[in-house]
């Protein structure tokens, strides 16, 4: 059960935004819409040197949009989307977030549930310093939980 410590510079996600106020199943609905309309943002997505997409993010923030953790880890905003160039302009109906730089602990979704990841963070003397994000690596299809443990920029 490898947990990686990652420093991630600020990054931009363009996606479909929703909130826990939208009710049960809202995240799945956001992903369904984002996936069905992906061609609208495909040209804006960051790619690596081999042409693979940089990543797909389930980015989260509190209702103040300060990238603080969700209230009680159960109430907040969610953005289902892709990592894009910072200067990208989102098409109509899409939302752009610029996530600040954080140091993260990265947990594999096959090995850790959300609650296990949070427990691991606390048991190892860290605290959750911001909103947790979901990440899917397009090269492998594997999912990860990114738990921020230190904000690096203002």
C-alpha cells in the first residue's frame, strides 16, 4: 500500500460544476455530462510529451471557493473535468478552476477508501490542509485520492 508524497504546482481544471446540494448521485451525473461533452474541451486539455492527456480531476472545494475541505467532508462543490492550460477559456456551460499549489499524499483508490485515506493522514501526524481531489491517470486508468497536507502558495 504505497502512499506517495507529491508537490503539485497550481493547475487548471475545466469541467462541469455541481454541489452536494444537488442531491444523491450528483457526482455521477456531472461525470456523465462532462464525458458526453468532452469534445468541447479536448483541444484545451494539457498533454504530456507522448500526447496523452495530463489527467482527469474530480476537483473539490468548499462553498467559499477557497479550496478548503468540504464542510464535515460532506458538503461542498465538485468539478468533473480535465487538466487544461492555465490560459484556456472554458466554453459556454463549462467552469474553470485554478487549484492552488499543495503538497499532497496520494492514495490509490484500489487500496484506500476516502475514510481510510483521511485516517492514514491523521495517524501519521498530518492534517488535511485543503479540499481533497479525485484523479484519474489517463495512461493507466487508475484512480487516486489526493489529500492536501500543506498549501504551498498563497
